[in-house]
C-alpha cells in the first residue's frame, strides 16, 4: 500500500478512485472538457485518470478544493464502491 497524506491506499482503492472520477463527472453532468476546464488540465489528463493512470496527491487536493468537498466527503468519495 502507498501512503498518501495519511491515507493508505491499496491498488484496488487507486483503481476505484479513478473510476470514481468518471462517476463523479457523469453524476454532475460534466463532460471531460468541463472537468478539464474546472481543474485547469487537459482533456487527455482526465481521460488518463479515468482509464487508470495515477492522479497526483496535489491534483487530488485541487479536485477537493474546486468541488468544495470537506475531508470527510472527499475520503468517502475516494472509498466509494
């Protein structure tokens, strides 16, 4: 397991987190373009995350901030099945 700012993540948790990015985007009726603009990243970056590429801890913090999640909400988001 890798430790990420006090949060221990297994490989399956990392995969789930990437899947949750897509679920979150779809639930909030955001296109990849919309999400990319909100996070100030490329559409390619969003596509890579959704297909399993790693998301940096810094980008996770930005994601949390941009979408106004508190720590508990964000941790639940990461663990959601």
